[in-house]
């Protein structure tokens, strides 16, 4: 078996084991990206234009979830999450067995930096399996790391195997955190109403936002999410069939958690993009398929 063939086999095996859910769903990723956009200076927005190719951060944010569902994009599935062992209380680099969301954020930050003086316009045609640009990946994965159940357990696929009844609707625990709570909070699909509410919350809690912005390490972001996985996500009662019963108490407790995770992701994304695009540093990054292949040759 050649090195490249070994690489392909390993990636396919990894994808069969991984959580394929869309972190935050379309709504959450768009909210995060819009909060980030609204925080950017005109100088940073101008620097982004060379990458955006006529689109915007909000529209591009969900697209890597489409890509990893294509044959060409399966390699990227492990980049959306971290699986930690049961009993873990903190992220360890050993949890990144192939690649993970923490390492993906670090890589695409460097890759975006390496292209900033000569931007390569993004191509958004994931229907043809076109690989997302570094900016797309970075915007998306920074959202992913703030979704608690993307820093979770392999044995239940980040809550995908945990059956749940959310206000009487059959679903699973992961979907509740991805979309169900957000959609109950904003039932009319009015993203901008939700964004306005979150930005008002930010304005009224500026000290809290500044504390969030002081935390710049993706490892710390993952550990924040893991803490909510440990304390909140699995805190429910089940019926006689083992189905989690999630109603008012669970919703009211965790809506504010989710709102602040969206705020943290959006504020940090805005800060990261500002720092990368305004920095005088120039680093070299690599496409992740190249890294995967190098590891297993």
C-alpha cells in the first residue's frame, strides 16, 4: 500500500467514526459571522474584500458543513470537533488523533495570514466539491469550537446517539444544541432580530465581552465548551425508554449559555480577523490534505 493510499484509508476510517452533525446549524454560524462582521473596522473589511469575492462572512460561514458531506471533502470531517475520553476535564493535544477543530483553527489562521498580501478569492461552489478557502474554514471552525457538544465524546458521537424529546419533538441531544434551542428562541427565522438581541446584550455587558476577548488560545475556547458539556449538556432526566426529556427548565437554563457562546465566538472571530489582517507578520500555512498526507506517508 502506498503512502497516499494509506492516507486515504485512514481519512475514510476517521470519517466513518466522526460526528457529522453541523455545529450550530446554519443559523448559529450566520449569527457568529454577523457579530464578527459588525465589530470590524472599515480597514479590516477592505482587507477581507480580496478574499470574499463578492460574498460576505455571514453567507460563507455555514459552507464547510456542505463541503465535508461531499466525497472530496470527507477528509475535513475531523476538523469540526474534538472527541475527548469520558472522564476528561480538559483538552489534551493527544485528543487530536488525526486532526481536530483546535488544530484546524491554528492552521487556517496561519494560512490566511500567508495569503493576506496576495488574497486568493474564495470559490463557493461546494456542490462540485471545491475546497473552501482558508477564510471560510477559519470562520466556520471558530464557530464550531464554541459549540459545547463539539468538544465531547466519541462513544455517543457528541450527543448524536442520545435520543431526546425537545418540547415533545423527537430529536437528539446534539441537534438540540446545534439548532433546536436557537430556533425556539428565534422561531421566525429572523437572524437579524437575534443578532440585535445579542449585540444589545454585549453592549450592556462590555466588561464581560472584554474578558472574553482576553482569552485568545483555541485550547482555552475548547476547554470552555467542554466545561458546559460536563455541567450542562447532559444534565437532564430520561423517560422509561432512556429518552432525554428536555422542556422549559432545560431550555431556560441553556439558552443563555448558547447565547453567550455565540457572542464569544463572534467577538473572538472579529478580533482574530483584525489581528491577522493588520499584523505585519507573514507566516506560511499549508492545506490540510497536505498535512494529513505528510503524517501518514
